[in-house]
C-alpha cells in the first residue's frame, strides 16, 4: 500500500496547477447553493471526439483511475488519434467520494479509518498499470471529476458516528465541500450526474 501522496500524484500544489490548466471556465454558483451548475454543464459540454463517464461507488484501490487511463491510452496510442480526443469523467459516489477529498480532510477526519469501517482501504498505486494513474496526471490529461454531495453527507455522518469530530453533521459537510481536490466539481447526486453525462453523449462504464 503506498501513501496518499502517491495516489494523488506529485502533490496538492501540482494537482491545483493541472486542474487550472484542464478546467473549463466556471460559471457562478447559485446564491446559497454549493453547486456550480454552469461549471458542471460547461465541463460536460467541452468538445471531444469521444466521451466516457466512469461511475464509481467503491474505492477498490483506485481502480476507476486505472480504467480512465486505459481508455485514454487506447484512443491516443492504439487508435492513433492523439491526445485530447477522449474526455474521461469520473462520478464518485458512496465510499468512492472519499477519493476526491484532499489530504487535509483525510487527516482531519481520519478518512482512512472511515474506509476501514466500510470494509475498504485507501487507494494504492500498486503496479497494475505502467502509466501514471494519479489524479494529478488524469486532470492534466483533461479528465473530469464529480463528487456526490449525498455521499459527502454520508461521510459527514460517519465522522460523527465514529467520533472523529464533535461538530454537527451540517458543519462537517460544509467543511468537506471545501476540501474537494482541485478540479473536482460537487454535484447534488452522483446517480443524477451519471445521467446528465449520458445526456451529454458520454457512454457509461460502471467502475
């Protein structure tokens, strides 16, 4: 099992730089809402010859990111279409949403312990794929990430249940929303985001 830093990539700072380079301009969030619906729509509408959305409910050692890299590599190399022709997007809900929380949230709320309570462990880079499957690398290659707010509420409830914080669930949820990794967009429900992606002509892969 490797460290979370390896899973994220070359670090949070590098991830922020990659996200800035790969993210479409964001619209204004609705007043009083944590969701930036114009940014979500703009991300899904970004031009690409091919679009694929990966629905992930479990961490499973970060397998969803391996699948995303495999799809990118196939179109870039095997189909000889070059970079930028495939837009891969991950919708993370249930336990998988924890992969889209930054290091500070993992440390503050003991996320690794919460995963153990769900029978999972922190994602690892374990040699399954010879390519860089980190979040940093995927964002740099134009990958998109959507975090389910319903699932984050479940994480916040778990934090209270297992006493890793004494704050109310609503306060913890608001804090978790602020601790998504750079480049990830918050959506109300992962299942709805998967449908929205399909309506935007993304094909679905259940990761």
